[in-house]
């Protein structure tokens, strides 16, 4: 008899719960921080033309040098920083954890935060250390500094703004963490387009800082492209673990051209930020809803009986994210992505009848 999966697979993998993506067929989809707007028709035609002309019979350029150059310009990456590309930024998190998972090495992150930090740490064999956030999800500066002192983490992940809470953490607390951390600190700026704050300009000041971004929340979630910016001495080591063709031919040519027109995506992001204000106001106006401020393209809120509210919304074909049960601090919390004006209006109307 050959061994069973349970006998062969690492127990920490067996114990993991798979990242669940619900079926969103026919739903108003406000669960995954996607940009609700399509590309303008002219750009869609340009994408079709690029796809038609792409050399699908050839392997992609393993260094993706043209794309990197356009990204550097579009994302204002400092000239002295190197760039590493990933198949989404999730892949980059995994790559960093794979490189740093010496025996006993820890990945530390505030929590609640992005669930993939814990998940990837676990399946890459790193020790995960979560440090609870303070009141209203502010960074607990003292708790972070003492955990760093005690655990000496090889890797600290900070989502800036944080997901699922939506807020930016205090800059001076983050600088204190950068000064205190003995290992690598990665600022995950997935929501940069909606935040107006970044650690990118501080790359030259902190030798152990890397800044990670993704095109997913900016409107290109389907393309799968994330990047890491920072000192060559770090990125040249991490690059050894990157599979050579991780960014495919279509993504390379399409993302490169779209970066030349990044203003269109940034304009959509500005519309989303404007809508966020209206959605915050509408949520504040509903009795029994506790709303948290947001620097991202989603809003966290709390309501008694969140699970039932979530199900009621789903019955009305509105899909948001239920966070109750994922972390003690997220009891009765829900997260809604900012959609188009029509989607937001429908969501608010559906929410009022769901309470
Ligand atoms: C969405 C998200 C990512 C992952 O984005 P990719 O689509 O894999 O590029 C990374 N970090 C945070 C905090 C996110 O919310």
C-alpha cells in the first residue's frame, strides 16, 4: 500500500485551510478590492492588438527589462533601487519567505493583517509571530518594538495601508520599527494608489527596507503582476529563487503598454477615492454600523449579527467579505470594496434591508 496524502504531506500543510474564493457568478462583486471600471475602448483594442502580435511560441524575456523600465517610470521607483517582478505580489511574499526560512527564523506582522503573511510563513516553514493592533486598529508601537526585541524576526511585513482594516499606520512608529528591526522589513503597498503615502522615497535611508506593490488593486488583477523595489544586494539574492519565466509574455507586453498610459488607471483610482467618501458617509448614516476610516479602496465596518447581514446581502446578489471568525479583533466585521456609484448605491440599499 502506498502512503496516503496525510502520511506524506507535511502536517502544517494538512492543517492549513485553503484560501477560499467564493463563486461570484451573477453577483455585484464587492469582496476582493478589484477596480470596478473597465479600460477605455481604445486601450482594450490596443490590448487585443498586442495579444495578436505576441510571440506565444517563445519563452518570455526572463529579465522583463522593457517592462521594468516602464514600471520604474510609471511608479516613480528611485534610480538607485533594483526591481524584482512577481506573478502577483503574493508570489513575491512567498519568494522572500523561501529565502529567509532558516531554522527558527520568524516572520512578524501586526494582526489582523493580510492573511497570506501567516499562510505563506506556515507553508514555507517560517515561524509566524502576530502582534495585535491597538485601539481602532492603530499600530501598537510598544508591542511591536518589544516583539521585535524578543523574537528577532528575520522578516517583518507591514501592509501600508493595512488590509483588512484600511488604515495607514503612524509613520514615526514605522520608522522606529525600521530602526529596531534586525532583519528585512517589507512595506506592502498594495493600496498605494488610494493612499497618497509611501515608503518608496525612504529606500535609500533604510538598507533593510524593501517596498512591494502590485497592479492588482489599480485595475489589473487579472494580469498578475507585482513588484519589489529595493537594494540590489537583497534583490539579487531573492532573484535566484524566482522561477525564470514567472511573468508571462502577455502580461509583459500588455502591462508595459498600460504603464505608458498609467494616468488612465490613476484617474480611475481617483474616482474610487471620491466614491469612498460617499460610501463612508452613507455607512455612517446607518444606525448600528460602526465604520472605520479608510486610506484604501475598501471600507471595514462592524454591525451586530454580521454573519446574518452577510448572508442577507448575498441573497440579494451582493457579495462582500465576512471577516467575523477570522480574528478576535474582527468580531462582527465586514469589508466592502468601493465599486461604481451604481454598485455602491445598490449595496447601501441592500444593506439597509439586510439589518
Ligand atoms: C491584494 C493584496 C496583495 C496581493 O496582491 P496580488 O494580486 O497577489 O499582487 C498583497 N498584499 C496585500 C496587503 C493585499 O491586500
